[in-house]
C-alpha cells in the first residue's frame, strides 16, 4: 500500500476577471504564430517534406511534418514547465519557506506539463527514427525502435530527456518548499540538454563551438520565455507578488537576452562561412530569428522602464508587454525549430579524414607568429571569456554606482587570467592544442595551473558578494545571502576539500593520459571540450583552496603549504612518466591526423613531458610567494587587532595569561 501524498496548504480561490478569460485565447494565438513561423520557414528554406523519388526510401509526409511540429510542442511544454517552477523563486521570501498562493498553484500544473513533455519526447523518438532511417511510421517495429533508443546517440538523448521529464512529473507532487522547487527547476533545465548534444550542432563544423552556443542559447531562451510566461499567466492578476517578480526578473531577463542574442549570432556564424552564404535560406532564417529576438529586447528596454512610474496602469501595461513578448518568443521558437530542419550552407567540403575529425581545416605548420596570433573558434573559450568579462564588469559598475572601491590589482589579475584562458582555447595555443600533444599539454598547463591563479587572485567571489543584491523583502533571503549559504554548504565543503582538490588537479592526469581514455576523448567532438572544462574547473578549485579569501575559508596556511608540497611530486612524477614512456599517448588519434610537421610522435610527447615538468614548477613558486605574502598580511592584521583590543581593555588578555602562569607557579611551590 503506497504512502499518502503530503497535504498541500489550501489556496484561496480568486474569481477570474476578463484578463484571465482572455489568456487562453492569447496563448493559443501565440502557439499558432509559432507554428506559422515554423511552417513558413520550412516551406521557404527547403526543410519541408518533398515529393518522394521513385526507388529511394522515404519516411512519408506524416514524419516530415510531424517531427518539427512535435519538436515545437516539446519546446513549448518545456517552457510552460519552467514557467510553473519559476513562480516560487520570483515571489518567495526565503528558500526554506513552504510555498503558498500563486507559487503553490503554479507547481500544481507542473506534473501535467512534465508528463506531456515526457510523452512528446517519446513521440519525437519515434519520429526521429522514422526520419533518419527513411521508414514510414506504419512500418516502424518495436525491435528496431528499441535498438535505436539503446545504441544511437539521438535515441539515447531523447530517452534520457523523457526519463528526466517523467522524474519531474513524479517528484513535483511532493514539492512543498521553495528550495525543492529550485532543485526541480535545475533538473528540468538539465533535461533540455541531451538532445542538443546530438542534433544539428553536433554534425556541423566547429563542433564544440556550435554545441556550446546552442546549449547556452536554448537554456537562456527557455528561462527567459518561462519567466515571461510566469509573469503573464501565473502572476497577471496578483498585484504584490507580480511587482516583486517583475523587479527580480529584470536582471535575469537582461542576462538571458544578451546570451540568446550572442549565442544565436555565434551559431549562425559557425555555419555561414562567407558573405555569399548570407543569401541562403538558412542564413535568412537565422537573421529573421535574430531580428525577432532583437525586437523583444527593444520592447523590454523601452517599456519596462515605465513600469515603476505607471501607477495604476502598470498592471495593464505589463499584461500587454508580456503578451507581446510571449507571442514573439513563440515565433522565435518556431523559427528555431525550423532552422534545425533547414539545410545549412554546404561551404567548402572536407578533403581529408583529419579535417572531418577536427571539424575544420588543418592548421599550417606552427611558427612563432602563428602561435601568437592564430585564432580558432572555441565554445568553452568564448563562453568563459565572454561571460567572465561581462559578469566582472557588471560587478565593477555596480560597486562604482554605489560609491564603493575595488582594488585595481584584482581587476588586472582577473582580466589577465581571462586573456590566458582565451589564448589557451581561442588563440594560437588553442589552434595547435587539437593537433599536437606538446601544444595540448601547454594549453593544459595554462588552463589548470596558470590562469586559475590569476582568476582566483581577482577574487570574483568577494566581488559577487559585494555586488549582488540582498533581500528585497523584510526578513527575506536575496541572491547575496543565497551565494553565502551555498559557499558554506556541504556540497561546497566537499568540493573545496584538500583531498578532492588534489585528486581533481593531479590525480585525474593518470587515468586520462596513461590509459586509452585520452584517445577516445580526442576523437569525440565533446571530448576535448570536456577536458578543457575539467582542467579549468580543477585549477579554480585547487587554487581557490590555496589562495582564495571566500567567507568560511578555514584551511590554515600551514595546511595549504602542505597540500602544495604533497601535490607537486605527483605532478612531477606524471611528467617524468610521460617523458620516459615508449607508448605514444593518443597514438590512434594523432595517426589519423598524420601531420607532416609532427613526424615523430614520441619526440613530440617527450617535449610535452619536459615542458610539463619544467613549467609546472613556475606556478607552484608563484603560489608559495603569494601564500607567504597573504600569511604575513593576515598576521599583521591580527597583531593590530590584538593591539587595539589591548588598548581598549587594558591588556586584559595578557593579564589573564600572567595570572594563569602565577597560579601554576604557586601550585608548584606548594607541591614541589
């Protein structure tokens, strides 16, 4: 017998007004607008099903039209689900509080939307199989479909999405606190990602750039659309929660707008390689989508500023604004789905297996100038450089507007670190890191042991704690308090643990490079991206533990130095092992590239190990110097604090210490 579901607090009923009765009609109109944009671009761009060619297999018109329509339906259900989950964070006082009112009512619709999302993902699975193997829906068998779901990337991704959506549908019934809704929102956003890793972006040139761009684009678009839908559908007639939600959502919407626009342009750029291709149907469709997103941004910038001064008309203005935003977003989603079915420009064909493996042309023989000034698009590099630069500048501007200061050296350190990340991923070092093991190890060193030192010394956590807003309601918890709580959580303590930090930075080197794992990662378009991300994150965690000044940093300076001295020999031993090995690391991958300027793979590997060993000591010496300086400054501040305390209380601490010693002496005299 199953346990009864927890009882939810009762909600007060509200009589629907005219605006409430118009919402379903306007929502249906927005969906139809998105569907019209989808069909129009498919017909114009060549993505619509065509007349079957005699003798060739064809999945049929039902699959040809059904697949993009179901994809649009899947996206719309995901947006509705995210909208229901965003009401709680947009209106809550504290994450630990139980939900009530509009937030509780909104989460009540989540399980039905999640169930619909799961079913739509499964329908998309069937249609994708029919489309890829040109099998009409009536001829699809269960055995073939099961094999597709188990062994093919697209099938596996859709199954994972359906399972995550089903999990949200089941768990949503027991969500009673705002914190649990935030966790569920994270799970829902993760559920959007798997199909993106295997879709249109994964098969294009500049693999990792296209994938990172589409992941950021979709996540930002869904959060943005979900927030607008939450304001319009769930909070349209709730005065106080709506105004609070508008204030909170403003910053989120601004960031989402910037990310959607930048990632959309980047996605189009990696597919449209020349000016001539700007007249292709794909390019025109992408430009139309960018124009729609830009129009939304203009509306938001122009009219949302009027909301605080609109008085009694603020409610009507917000209702009209969010309704227009929602309709335009539906059109943009329809265009996006159509673009995934529209053939992009062919561009220059790959002439070798190496170009196909790299997702682009083979770089020429390296020279000093090419190592310094070459450029390659990199998804991770562009994301870190772009978002890292923008976020830090926003923090600096926020402090300046408040009249607060921020040390110049911290700013310089941060942007030097950002520049090194860009050089190791986008610059000349990043160009040759894909084709030469020596350049790969140099980029690895830059990402894991040089750039993180400078980034941590920029103290981004301290900047965020000072720049983020506090609570906007009495007794509430704002972004600043939430970040401080997260830094002291069990998860943060687990990651910022000396053992974890050491294993991530140095321990991971052995299984990656001394087994066949490196070969497999390099031959997958996501493998190199994952390694770069691991290098950077591991370095940030390790050096934050050593050099960071976050609240609650309780690792003593002696322990930090010990961690450094314990880690260094393992790193040196790894370098010596690479130098002395007779087995080529990544031999299969580099043999496929077969570059004329790397005739001896073992010699290049020996160079990589030598650089790793020699250059690995430099950042460690830098860290020791910085630690000693920090230690001296902390001791100096502590001594001054004790002196001030002694001046205030007449050196009571020293007097108590002397009395303790006197008592010990008297006790010894009485009992010699």
